């Protein structure tokens, strides 16, 4: 299907809520970004569509019971000046290391939403002419044993031949540039929003500075319910007797999928050895934008570790040992002196009175 306006850049604004996966081949790295890709002469985008063309949606969202099916369309546009051979395929969604929505590398076999989606008119390979969009039908069938709750995936489009990127050392790296649109499926049933935070893991290193050290705090935030959640995560670091030391940066988890876990690591420098360090993590779950779910209850966790100024302690111990040694030696000397004085006392008494009388 050809449209004269596809070259205009303004069209791309329709795709503001989509994402671009730039995947270094074999690395497993997923970087969500904008909705369209531009690789020299190649420029393309993906959006929800219909048999007649785009319908204004920015993602696919369905409520489907186990065993139900739905047919829909995804539009793939070629904005470039050359024909573009594209590979279109469904995938499961994942939560990235910072708590955002992501898609794994193409070699990963889908086992959830990605396996529920099937293209209905080919093997997933399409040649799209310049300034042209094709609307590709697909069918979603929810398994009969699907569990209630939120499920997520995506439909991706990437050139069939990965592009080459020349590195600083003149070597070539194969780069798979992908554009996709999200799929959210809600399976009706009891919804149980729940989020947990693990006990923080705290490491304190004073080094050679007796009054300033480095503290590393790591912890896991897990969505153990069946509802997508976002959250604000705060970290505080206190010393003995409630001595407040530092606050970590507030972390925003954008879209934590059910069953997903994200690990955060925070480093603090210049932390005084406050004898007993306490790290506390507070998580405030929130409903994801566009949903009406009540958020899960707030949760927190804390742990404490000893943080002594060891160099000062060692110096004090050495000083105490020296003092004790001096005291012991002094006592020994006084004892020897008293013994010597006692041994000399009888002789001195005998000479004081003079010779005995006749």
C-alpha cells in the first residue's frame, strides 16, 4: 500500500510510544529508544495498523480469555530510497537492567506472548518498496492454560541482512537494528499486585583514609504479582544512633513486568566510619500509566554492618599495648628494686650501733 506522505518527518510523531531495539549481534544487549530507525539509505518504522491503514493506536492492547483469539495488523513503513527487505517477527518482552520495557535478541526463542502471535501471510520476510507501507496481518491465540494477569511482548521489524559497524580498531561488528511496537495482553482473573525488595547487601571499605571510606549497597526489586507495576525506590544510609549520612538517588522503575526482577547498585564515597552503618531501601509501587489497578503496598528492607575506623583502632590498640608493656616493665623494675632494698637492709642495721660492749 503506497502513501505519498510517508516521507514527511511529521508522520514519525505517531510513533512516539514505540521503541527501537539496537542489538549488538550475539551480545544480548537491548536498548529501547525511538520509534523509527535510520541507517543511511534505510529508514523504517513500525506501528499498529488495520486492513485499511493506521488507526491512531500507539501499541497493541487486548483483554483475552484463555483460548480466545484476535486478528490484527501491524504496519511496516519504508521511508528510504531503496527497496528494503525486512524480517518481521513476534517476541516476548523483558525488563531491562534499569527496570524498563525491552525485547531480547532475535535468537531468543519466545515462550510467552511471542509464542502466542503468528503471522498469517508468510514466513515473516517482506520486501517493502521506497515510500511504501505494508499492513501485515497476524493472529494472537491465548493458550487455554494461560494464567490470569498481565502479559507483554512485541512485534519487531529489522533488515534481513544486519549492517556492519567499523570499530576504532578497524574491526567490523555486525549490528541488528530493530524497530518494534508493544503488545500488552490481559488475561481476566484475580489481579494480585505485589512487589518485594530484598535485604540490601552492604560493603564498606575504609582504605587508608581513617575518616572517609566507600560504601556499596545493592538490592533487588521484584514484581512477584501478576500485574505490571512501576515504582519509586529510595535508599538512605545512616550511622550509629540515627546519624544520617547519605541519601541515594531516587530510582524510577518504569514498567516492571510480572515475575521480573531488577538489581540496583549504589556507591557512596566519603562515608565516615560511623561504627554501625544501616542501609534502608523503601519501595513505593505505582500503577503503570494507562491502567486502573490499585498499586501494591509499599515495602522496605534494611540491614546493618560494622564500619569501624580500623586504622585508628589499630593505632589505639598499639598505643594501649605499649602503655600496658610500660606498666608491666615498671612494675617489674619496682619489684626488683624492693627486693634489692630488702636484701641490703640487715647489713646496714649491723653497722649502725658500733662494736658490742665487753
